[in-house]
């Protein structure tokens, strides 16, 4: 299977093996970072919901969570 | 005697049959005019092209008259007035994974540059990153810091940041609504000090229902590496179609 292509100026060529390995590693790291960010956002949303269920106002929730 | 030294300044007669050498002598005595230093450098040394040697004259638009001293180009006199921005290079690209400016786009001729990337289509939802580039290779060391903050079309705050990462993070694009553009100043890429970026970009979030986002971004690459190019990289193979343009800020 051919590797993805890149364009440098007007020249288009296939990625070298090193460039392809770097690109794959970048995507893996980016996916991990995105998953961590999503998990953090989900935890924050869950915390907001639980605090609201306890009767806290939006202002009180914001004061507690800092946002 | 150097390669540019002449032994005659010929005059030809009517109906004279000229040899290739005579025509080359004539063709090479004029001062070639180039749009940029990049096109100047590309015009010598290739197949069927003259070998660059001491004494070569060239006129570069926006820079002026230059001579080659055997190791570098020397500019003579005051550069012509060209305005504040000098166009350097640009290209369109179709379903690429990564797009790099030509080698030696950033040179010691100018200190600061403006780069504009516009993505007009993506084949799938994609994340975009930017890497500085030197001598034909992207710099993937963990020396990039990105501080981006903005707002979406629903008036919610949005951030796009990283710290000691292997690239600048410069947003993303939904594949159904593509309106990504990046306008970036690149500060001192060819100086042996930090390279900074300042600018902004906008895009439709993934998913597009999250709205249209504008981010004001600054970035720092904390090394003394002298960069001559940069790369715009998509997380999805063969995904991005668009256009870029690069300008230099005039230094005087």
C-alpha cells in the first residue's frame, strides 16, 4: 500500500518511511491527547450535573469549579 | 579566468550562422531578471542551465541588482521601493497530507514573513498542525508551545494550546463545512534565536454543529535553529485541498 503523499513547493511525492512513521506517531499522540481532553470535559460536565442535583445554583457551581 | 570572464564582446553580421557557443556568449551577457531569490537560485546549475560562478549578475525584483562573488550574492545600491510586503511564493495543493513551503523560502534577506493558508476542501474531519522546517526536514523536537484562544459563533470561549509539543496546533476542519484559513506572521525564522508565530485562524468545528470558531494564536519554538520553511500537516492522509501564499516584510 503506498504511503500518503506530501507536497513541497510544487513537488508532490510519497512520504519517506521516516516521515510516515513520524506522521503516524503524531496522530497517535494527538488522539491520546484528544481522548484525555474529552475525558476531562466529560468529568467536568458530570460534576456540574451532580452539583446542580444537590441544589447549587449556576453561580455557585461556577465558583466551585472555577468556570 | 573565471567562468564569467569574457574575451570578446561580439558583433555579428547579417546572415551569419551562429554557433551554440556564440549564442550562449550572447545570451549570458545580459542581466537576467528574477521574481524572487528562490527563482534566482533555481535558475542556475540544473540540466541545460548555466553553472553559477563568480561575476554572475542578476536583478531580483524588490531587491535590486546583485552580483555573485563566488560564495554569496551581494546586493548593490538601494533596493527599489516595493511596498511593505514582497510576494515570495505560493502554490495550490490537492488532496495532500502535508504541504511544505519550498526550501529556502525564509532567507537572511528578510527577517519576518507572512504566511496565508486556505483549506478549501477536506476528505474527512481533520486536525491541523504546523512544523518549522530546515534543510528539507520538519523539526519534530518537543520545543513547540502554542497559545491559542478565541470564541465560537455561539459566544463560548475556545482554546487551542500545547506545551513543549512536537508541533504547533492550528485547529481543525469539519469535512462538510470547510472554511479554514490561517494568517500567520513568522518572526525571525532565519535568525539564530527563538522563532515565534503570531496570527489567527478560523474554521468550522468538528462536528459542524459546534459552530464556527475564531482563534487568535501565538507560538514559540525555543531553539536557535535557523528555519528556511514550514509544513502544514493534516491528521488524515490525502485529505487537504487548498492554496497558500508567502510574503516577506520589507526591512526598509
